[in-house]
C-alpha cells in the first residue's frame, strides 16, 4: 500500500479545518482570559483590585497553569489547522475583492501573531530569554492583535465554518480508499495535544510530575520548591547573612526594626500556600512566619492601606512590589521565615520573604529588608 500525494490532499479540507479550529478557538480564549488575569495581577488596575479575591488561595495557580497548558495545546492545533488549508493559502487571486482582502489580511495577521505569541511564550517558559524586547509588554499587546484577528476571521468565515461543521468528516466516496482517513488526522491531532500537555503540565499538576519529561521545572529545589533566582544571582548572599541585617517596618514617621532573632520571637503562623510562577510552574508548600497584618498594626498601619515590599536586592524589576490592601490585611499573608518546617533557604529568601494567596510568584518578594505602609 502506498500513500500518494493525492490521498494526502484528500485528508485536507474544511471538515478538518473547522473541527480543529473550534478547539483552537477554545484554547486561545482560555489562554487570552487567563493571560489577562496574569497581566492585571502584575499591573493592577483599580477595577481589577476590586474584583480579584484572596480565596481560594490557589486561584492564580490554576489560572496561570491553564494559561500555559492552553498555550502549549494550541501549538499542535495551529500546526494541523495550517496544514489542512496550506494549498488554499496560495489560491488565486491572492487579493481580490474587499471580503477576500479582509479574509486574507486577517489570516496573515492571525497566523503571524499566533506564531509569535506561542513561540515567545514557549521560549519564556523554557527560560530562554533570547528576545531583545521586554516580554510581558509585547506579549500582552500582541494578545489583542491575535484576538482581534480571530474575531474578524470567524466573522468572515462563519458561513464556511457552519457548513463544514454540519458536514460529515469523511467524504462520501465510491473509490476504495487507502491510507489514513480524516478521522485519523483528527485522532492524531488530539493525541499530539494530549501528549504536549502531559509532558509539560507536571510542572503545575503534581501527579503528572513523573511523566512530564519536558516540563521546564520539575519541582526540584531546596526544601522541595524550585528556585526562580538564586541569592548569588540577585547579589544578596552577603547582605542576607550579615549580622547587621534588619527588617524595617515603616508607616509614615513611625518605624520599627527587627533582627532575625526578634522576628523569630514574634507570634508565628503556618499556612499552606502555593508559589505560582508566571512561567507556569507551581508548587504548594508550608510557610511559617509572621502575619503581615500584625507587623503593619505594630507600626499603627490601617487595614485599608497598600503595603510596599522592598528587597535587599539592588533595584530591578523584582526588588520591590506593592501588595494591595485586600492582600495586605488577609490573615493568610505572611512574612515567612520558614519553608516546609525548615529555616528559609537563602535561595528562597532568607531571612524573610513575602508569601500571599492568589498572587503571581514574581510578586512574592524574597530577601525583604523594608516594608512600607503606603500612605
Ligand atoms: N527579590 C526577589 N524576589 C523574587 C524574585 C527575584 O528575582 N528577586 N523572583 C520571583 C519569582 S519570578 C518567583 S516565581 C518566586 C519564586 O520563589 P522561589 O525562588 O523561592 O521558588 O520568587 C519571586 N521573588
Ligand atoms: Mo516567577
């Protein structure tokens, strides 16, 4: 049995394109919405702060896990969808009337923008920062271009999509058909999506960890938690261990400084909270430390105030973050001194770090030296 070119071209067709397209649409929608959540968590707007809750504590873990999983699943879907229409992309006339121009233009923008989003996203989760631009800004802007192009594409193609979804998958044919069928193509597609998901999703779904051979983060690291940036890389090795170390808590003119021993002597609370990196990995851990609200109260801060976290790390994108009031007053938000029952490893933020519910990992500032009630 030989599979000829013509039997391959028979496999292409709108019946395949539309079915794969529906799933690609679902994946992109999930990816877009969860991406917006992540963006607004990192660049909060007043309306977002008003609606983003602190419970369940794993909320961001789930949304960001879905963001990366749906993005990865979209890759095989995009490849198959492109393959299924490949010869048509070069049909004549290339431009034609206004509808054709819109159709063509939207496909060009759509394909280019999606390839850009998926490949830069993939590079980012693999921690290969080869691009020269600031990832989050460009990835965010490009997301709207993708979604805009998808909307135009669906609007233009709606009649074709409806017809194709109504058609049976296989063509009625009297010839003896050899080689793979369209159903095989679809099965292969689902298999590829499943495989791509399973080999990477273990970085956020614990029971998949063992089979997720391509997951950039395995869950390994000191105290059972991966490290994002080490103390050496952040340049805090000396300052974090210095006998002169103090955590200073400030509210306007009121300030209190604590040595490590003084922090350890304050009432301690243990909470189970995840670290959920924007790059897709996440793990749950037991954190022990001081309830932030207690420290804020110690300097006379109110529960309505935002609170700024400042790291020992030299000024940079991760060295200071602001915790919205809702998270700052939450009893689960800790200034952690211990992780999984042991003194915080220096790479996890010794002497102390922030850990708060429903926040991206990037905002869980390590190696704290100063906490300011924003007035
Ligand atoms: N000061 C400081 N805090 C930081 C970072 C950093 O580079 N510097 N990285 C952040 C990121 S991106 C993540 S995902 C978490 C990871 O915490 P871990 O390294 O303890 O797992 O720390 C966050 N806190
Ligand atoms: Mo991160």
